[in-house]
């Protein structure tokens, strides 16, 4: 008997929890519906301004704000349904013309605009119903208890005045109806969340197509970066170690020719050849160090980054969480990304202080490089940011740069590295 009561109590609690979750979802949705109206109005204003050209710079920023608002609804609907709703936005970066073209061609832009129109109307109505049904049901069910205290009776929401005991049956019927509608709010909320999932999820094949395009672009960038790296290594070997080794060969050849008639001069050339060979060996070590720094093998990524920070001409603070060892390619990429970022700070930022933060999750390496310089870093000015992005893209990672004029400049890089 007690077990049966416990089961009933748990069932009642579950229904009340579902009802409360539905009311909360719909009522909060009424607030985001009002924001959807405002966002839609802003988009219309920007669209009108784009017709005369002055609104184009504001279009990508406006769509960024719309995406944030829609992401809120995507997360809320996914939480109610118990399954996250995927998103498939194309990245809005690069020159203004490229960002505008990408924004207009992105199917997600049209889905977001349709959602703003739908949610700004239906969401507001459903939120109003969720907010008012339960209080109205309680009010009508309580009318038989207090109608006689109000001179002239109490008017129901349907215009019927409760001013006698027989008329209280109308109030009770309306209250029961409102109560039954209130109990349907969980189903309504789930229906509306499914509508959101259907509208805001990428169309079938879109995510795969975008993913293929993204991987194709990152592969092309990786190949280009790899080719540039090979050309740099070849140039360093040709102009440095190879030339010095050729000089050693030539000097030794001269020694062989003059050793009999001028041993002193031959001995001097041997010493010169030895010095040249030592310089060639040093340059070969530099080239090898640029391919994979030995300090990574000896001290790990955290020790190698500590050495970079210590050698940086700009005072640099270091915040390194315990990250353990990662795949060698990932450690090398992270090392060179941080080295390039610190080089950019030294050459271009005019900063008085910098900081490097290195953290990790089970499957991601997180890099944050910050400086207090003049800001205004731009990929198109060749300040090394393009190389950093390519290194991150080669591993399907992500690099984000925030560098407003006047600073500060913050570079964030995420490198997937598996478990």
C-alpha cells in the first residue's frame, strides 16, 4: 500500500515538474519573442540601408546578433526535448565583401529569419497563454467562494457575471476548462520545441556539405602551409648549410692542391674549413629545430612554452595547467603557434606586457595569447595570423582573434588532439 502511494507521489511530482518546465519554457519564450521582433526590425532597417550601400558593414554584425538570439532558442528547445539541436553556420570572416556574400548565401540565414517571424508571433501568443491559464483557472474555481463579497458580482473572462449561486456553475466550468488546457501545456511546449528543431536544424545533407567544404578548405590551407614550410627549409638549406658545405669541399680541394708546396697555407685552409663546417652544423641544427624543436621531446610542451616566454623580449606571464603529453604533431603545432604569436607581439603590437595561457580538456588543447598593445591586427596585413590559422586548420582546429583598435589583442586557438 505504501509502495503504491510512493509510486503515485512520484508520478504526480513528475507531472508537476513537466508542467513547470513547460510553463517556464513558454513564458521565457515570450520574452525571446519580443527580442525576435526587435531583431527582425533591426534586420529590416539594415536591409533598407544596404540598398543605398551604407548598411553593408552592419549586416554581418547584425547577423551575428541574430545567431546569438537563435542559438538561445536552439539550446532551450534542445534542453526541453532532451537532444541538442545541431547548428551549421558558415563562418563570417575575411573581407567585408566575403562576409556579406557568405551571410546571404548561407541557408542558415534564411532559417533564422523564418524563425524570427514565426517565434515573434506564435511564441508570444503561447507565452501569454502559459502565463495566464493557470491563474485564470484558479481564479474561476475560487469565484464561488467570494462572488457574494463583490457588489454586483464578478465577471468571468467570457463576460458572464457571477452574481448568484446558480451562476457559479459557469465559473466552475470555465475554471475546469482552463485547468484542462493548463495540463496540456507540456504537450504544447514539446510541439513548439519540435517545430524549433525542424526549422532551426540544418537541412539533410547541409551539414555534410558544409563539413566537406570546410575540410577541403582546411586541407588546401594545410597543403599550402606545408609547401611554404618545405620551400623555407629548402631555402635555408640552400642559402646556409649547403653553401657552407660547398665551401668546405672547395677549401679542402685547394688544400689538396697546395699542401706539398705551402703546408702553412694548407693548414690555414683546413682550420677555415673546420670553422665553416661547424657553422654549417649549427645551421643544420637550426633547421631541424624549426621542423621539430628538441625541447619538446626533452621538456614537453609546457617546458617548451616556458622557454619561449622566457626568451620573449616583451615581459610575458605564463599560465600553464597540467596537460600531460599530447601527440607530437599537436605539440609542435601549439609550440609554433605560440612562437609566432609572441613574434607578432614583439614586432607589431607595441605592447608592454603579454601573457600565454595553456589549458586542455581530454580531447582539446586550448591556447590563449594576450597583449596590451595597440591592437588592430588584421589577417590581410601579413602579420603571421594567416599562418597561425593555417596551422590550426590543418588539425581541424579553430583560431579566433580579437584585436580592436587600441587593444587588447587576444588570440584563442583550439586544437583537437583526441583522448
